[in-house]
């Protein structure tokens, strides 16, 4: 009974009303007068604490204030994490490519046919289900490329003097600045063209793709056999758009300029032109 009376007394005291008054110290005028109970005070304090917790949680979760919390990564740290993830993915891809190269090298040494990793046909795909649609942007891009390249066909005077057929017209392989010229004394059998990354690489003449694959030193390489025993090579590409055996026309996009291979120091195209097994100076045959 005593414990029950104490509990009743405790809850009863919580409901006792108290008056909180603020007086003016000079005039003793009543400024604020509030009637409260202990239960009201506990309720107000509890609600305020919950509100503060929710407010702090929202500020930390949805505003940059969280970056000032010790141990929380700031914007630059998060960017570094993303860049490290991208670099790790690139490294994994490079290791995979090297492993494929070594596997092919072992197959060649063992007398087996090397495997191709460039294309794996999807046997479940039906050709009838493929629908090709030309967008307005694609039409504008085609018109722009054709307008820029329609006057790039050239027949050089050196070609005529050397006895080559006048039908040997050449497109410029891409738009850019030559930074390293033809120099066979230094085993540099082509020209290096500095250009923007993702710039299209064009076939300088019609022909058939005879090589389109990855090499360790020169990255993605594509090679085209042309009439009159001409052979053109395009190295350090970011992506190949044609495959071995495909026939291309002069000016067709065959690759994308990139920065692949151990010998590449930046986005550029290394272009070589050969005839009858001899390297030609591309600047004597093509108007860059």
C-alpha cells in the first residue's frame, strides 16, 4: 500500500501547476507569466530533443555540413575514390588484354591457331529482330563529315612522277597536326598526328581490312589492303569500328583516335602507308 501511495503521489505531483513569471527589475511589471506542470516541462524538453536530433540528422545527410565532421570524406576525397575505381577498372582491363595476348602467344608457339577475343557472336540473337533507325542527329553528323572530307582527295605530283596510277586518290586519315614526321633512319615509318580524342579515323582508300586487333606496343591497330599493292596502318586507336574481312570505302570511319599501347604518350594517330613492301612518306601522297 505504501508503494502504491508513493506512485500515486509521484504522478500527482507531476500534475501540480507552477507559475513561471518574469518581472521588470525596475518597475516590477509582469512581463511573462506561464503556468506549467512538471509533465509539461518534460514533454517540451523531450519534443525539443527529438526535433534537434531529426534536424541534425537531416543537415548531416542532405547538406555539405557533413564534410566538416572529422573522419567524413570531403568532395576531393570522394573524387579520388571514384578516380581510383576507374583506374582500377582500367588496370584490370589492361591485365586481361595482356593475359589474352600471352595466351595467343603460347598458342602460336605450340602450333595452335590463336584465339580471337574481339567478337563473340550471340547465337540467341535473331537478325529479324534488329531494327536500324537513322536519327536526325546521325543525319546531321553524316552531312558534316561528308562536307568536311569531300575535297580531301589528292593526287600528288610525287605520285605521278613515281609512275603510280592516277586513280590512286587518298583521303586524309584524320584531322590534326603532324608532330612526328616520316623518318626511316629512326625506324619511324609513318607520321604521328596530334588530334582530339574520340576523333574518327578514316580509310585513306577503298580496300579490305586484313588486321584489326590489339598489340602491346601500339594498342588497337587496324590494317587495310588497297588496290595497286597499297597498305595502310592506323595505330594507337581507342576503338576499332571494322573487323577483318570487311570491305571499306575511301573516307569510311574505321576507328576512333585514342591513346593505347605502351609506345603512346598521348591521344594521337600513328599512320603508315606502304606499297610493294616499302614504306612511303605519307606527306608525299596525302594532303594533310
